[in-house]
C-alpha cells in the first residue's frame, strides 16, 4: 500500500470518527422520554379489590383524573431526567364506543384512550394487542426510552419483549394484592424493574358507592365558576401559609399538581362546597384552574 492511499484511508477513518463523536454528543443531549401504559381492566379490578373489597366496577367510584395525575407525579419522580410523552389508557367498551367516563378521561391533557371490545361477559378483548402495538411502535421509533406498564396479564409478556427488543426499558407497576399475587409471574420475570403501589396510594381515588350527604340535604351541584372561585380561595390560603418559595417550587410542574397538594386541594374544596367532586372531571379541572390562576397573578 503506497503512502498516498494510506494517508487517504487514515483521513477517512478520522473523519468517520469525528462524525460518530458528533452524533454521540447529540444523542447525549437528547432528553429521555417516558410513557405510562395503563391496563384499566387490571387497574379497576385490583384497586377495587384492595380498597373497596370488590372487583365490580358498579360498586365503587374511581377518580381516574386524580389517579392519573398521581401516576404522572410518581413517574416524574422516578424518571427525573426524562419528559412525559403521554399516558395511554386501555379499556374495553361495547362496539368500541366511549362511555361517558371514558370520554371524560380522553379529554384530559396528555392522555390517550385506546379501546378494545367488551364481550357478553364484560371481558375485555383486544386490549393486550393494542398495548403491544403501541409499545413496540414507540420503542421502534425511539419515541420513548422508558415505559411504565400498569398491568398484570401474562399476555403482556410479548409486548414487553417487543419493546425491549428495540432498546426501551419496561418498568412494571402493580396494585398491592390483599392475598397472593395479581400479576403473572412470567410478566414479572421479563420486565426491567417492578414497583407495587399500596393501599395508602389508592385510598384517595377509590370509594364505595354511597348516598352522598349533599343529596339528602338537597344541595345543588356547584357551577364551574363556583368551583373555580373556591380553587382561587384555597390557593390564596395555601400561598399565605407556605410563602413564595413554595410557589417557585410548584410552578415547574404546571399544569400538574403534586399528588399530595392535589389531594389536599380536593378535600378542602369538598369541605367548603359540601359537595363531592369524586368522578367529576369537569369540576376537578375548574378547581385546579382556579388554584393555578390565582397563583399566576402572584408570580
């Protein structure tokens, strides 16, 4: 090999190495992205059993909006250097037509509702394949680096394997089981990490159906403006007791509130209104809007 050819090859190798270093530097600067995948059938059954003692959805209310915010808040803490892509909510519906509750969930920010079918026995059909399709597609296109999967069915193993095959890490989230396990062992074996949420985590968001006190007293349903005003009032009291330093810490999470703050806001608002906001997605949003709007005027 003559000297000119050797020099040319060396120059090309150096150029290739330089381009590779630049590419790796750009990849290093790209923020990680995570998504949350919720099998609603598993969630309702397991959380209902844990908190209300029943898997029958008709016997309890689940505050999906509050729970989704809590899951987002938990993911933000676990994936500190990552941004949320969105929450995927998988559920079943007759002829894949949204129920009123599913429609309210679909209207939440950063939430995508995906529906499978319900058969005559109210069993979900096609949900696992939807989860696999989304997990695999997002991982293949490098849209996510981490997936938090809240589910327990063994059929999800193929979805986990598909995502991992494209380099994504899959973290299994579960609901504490009163007895034994409510997640398939093969699924536990395949994932990159496991985390179980306990009774205290779900208690604020699951409640058995009862006759509400405000029905007995005839208290009218508050308007959005009523609830927005209460949210602003609570924000003023919150700011007065905690100070501007707490406000500065809260602002980066807008429009989300940390789970503890959101739960305190809900409980205090229900006390002032003498009306339950559980399952009232529209009024819950009005409450948070009023809270944030007041804080916004103070910054």
